[in-house]
């Protein structure tokens, strides 16, 4: 964020906080699991024109895709990049790599089984944090859909 003016930094943090709170709330409601909540919150903030039905694509990714592998929140974030980047597969891949790197520094692994070895009590917070990071990455990288350019 060093390249952004102070006002833009506040804007990034405000948007990221709002997206994080939205995703965490959706998860806590019990109506969505981690992948759905992240995808829905990011879609709402960055691509509201995309039908809400796109969130159904995340249905199989909760709980590590049912097998305990990739964290569903990370999977939902990766899908959100694809939706928001509107066909820019290279840009979405770069953001996904950045998200994975950040997640591993925070949680030491991207595997749901590893992260939830002591229970899923932290999943609501984790879901919010991932959604917020997705929003932050979209804003910091100058995603054209955000109106903020680097």
C-alpha cells in the first residue's frame, strides 16, 4: 500500500473491513459455509451485477471440499478473484497466489484438516479475515473493477 495516498489507504481498509464483516456474518448465520460466504461477500462488494446464483458454484468447497483439503475460505476467495477480474485469468492467478502465500503465513497451511485439527471454532473469524484479504488484494493491485488503479 506504500504507493497509495493516505485517503486511499483508509478506503482500502474500510472496504476490506466491510467485506470481512459481511462474510463473517454470512458464515455465522449458518446459511453459508466458508467458501460461499467469502465468494458472496466479495461479489456483493466488487461485482454486484453478477447474479447471486454464482455463489452456488462454491457449494462443494466448504470443509475442505468435503475431504478436508484446501480451506474452503481460500477456495471461495480464489473463485471471487475469477468473478471480479472478469476474464483476466492471469491477474486472478497472481492474486490467488498472493492469497495462498498470505494464508500460509497466517495459518501455516492451507489444508482444512490441519487448520481445524482442534475444531472449527475459529472458522467464522478465519472466513472474515480471508474475505477481507481478498478485498484488500483486489484494491491494492489496482483491479480495474474497483476503480482504483496503481
